[in-house]
C-alpha cells in the first residue's frame, strides 16, 4: 500500500497526517477493512471529481480511512451507534496527534453521518465523500456512473477479500455483543435475522410503549 501513489487517476495523499492515518488503520483494522476504507476514499474521490467538486484530500482521506473504527470491539462504547463510536475514536486519534480542532470536527461529522447519505451529501465535500464512497463499496450505489475501467483498477489495487461475508459477520457480532448500540439502527434487522433470542424492540414497539394515552 505504501508504494501505491495513484489508483484509477486518484492520488493517495502523502502528507504527514495522511501517513499517520494510514499507519493507524493498518495497525488496528483487519486487511478486509483496510481495503474497504481505501476503496471508500477512491470511490468517493472519483464521484466528487466527476461532479467537478474540489475537496481537501487530507481531510477527506482521514475521514474515509477512519470511518469504520466503531465496528472494532476495542472502540465500542456501551450504547452509542457504531458511527458515533467511530467518530469519537477518530477524534481522539487525530487530536492526540495535534490535528487542528476544525479538521477534527469535520472528520467527526463525516464519520458520524456516513450512513445517513441523504444528509451527508448536503454537507461539505469532505463530509459527503465518506457517505458516497462507502455507499458505493457497500451497496453499489452510484456504480453505474464510474468511468470505464475504474472499478477493476480499484478492486485490483485493494481486493474485496470476502467483504460481504465479513461485513455481515461484523454486523452480527455487534448486534450480539452490544445490542443497545443498534437500538433504532438498521443493523437491528441483522440481529433479528441472525442472533438467536435477539429481542430489541422495533420502532413501532417504541412508539406504542411511549407513556401517553394516544
């Protein structure tokens, strides 16, 4: 990875912060997740470039590479959604290395909002990029708009390594190990299907249990 300077015409940042973020990702994440977060940056950057949208590569790279920290058990809180856990972990990492508060705040928002794509894409591009890139890699959203050859180049550089199975296993583990963290979250559907005895209430249950007569 350290020798890869560009993929599908997208430059991989080499600033001090970018190198530190990359090293941290490789130290803390399994290879399948490292490749996912790298593809997230490349897919997101390509979509922004196609739209003619300029962005700060260093900030965008940090948000993309750190966006799934909350899926790692070492960063779990008792009850926060994984997006918030990941945003908090990224904040602690970046602040601990002297990143300016304004950069830390943007990265926090990018990670916390990355699964809320309808909100994230209305924010600044360094926030939108994480939702765009991860949405394409996770579910293929926007795949048809990639230039010819780009998909093959990106997957060749950062193979998927069984990403679908790994992602499902990760979601299942989160539901089983921290059910409070998927309350009112779409991951709860994974828990209901794959975790025996998973009894987290639905949105309807929460509504009907509210302490009001009507």
